[in-house]
C-alpha cells in the first residue's frame, strides 16, 4: 500500500473516531442545532434533486 492510501485510511479512521467521541447520544438538542439540521437537510435534498434532474 502506498503512503497516500495509508494516509487516507488513517484520516478516515481518525475522523470516524472523532465523530463518535463528539456526537454522543446524551447531547442536548438546542434550537440552533435543530435549525442547522433543517438547513443541512434542505441543502441535501436540493442537491439530490439536482442530481436526479441531471440524470446522474
């Protein structure tokens, strides 16, 4: 395995570990967090719609 692939795998593993550490189930959901989730969902849905419209 070359260095680039090893770095990518290590980065992905570190990112996943950090995500698990930061996003526990006991986190209190704030109105700001809910608003950000709503915006993120809207952007994701718009991107999926554009992708579907373009046939990709």
